[in-house]
C-alpha cells in the first residue's frame, strides 16, 4: 500500500499539506467528519490538488515536512499551476 503526501486547496484558497495511506478516506474526513484536521474543518470544502507516493510513511512524512517549508509560490510551481 503506498503512502501519499498531498496538498489540498481549501475554500478560502489556502493550501493544506498532509500525508496518509488512504487518500480517499482522508479526503472524506477533511470534507465531512470531525476527525478531519481543524485547519480544513473551518475551510470546507477542500479539493485535492497534488499527490506524491512513497513506499513508507516515514518517507511521506519527510516529504510533507519539506513541502510545508516551501512558500506558496513554490508550492504552486510544484503543483504545476
């Protein structure tokens, strides 16, 4: 099962970065459940705009951290926009 690092675009046009091993379930949580991140709960709906796959959760979380260090402009370039 791949581990995924992802970027969401929130309703206020902000970006949220996370990692998971079940993208469909996590996206549902972000958009519909209390178990979604607080940041996204108050900025629904969110849209999945970018993913990267990794072999381990450790690799995915390291990449999540690296993406979180980027500026918005750098993230936009990464997303190919």
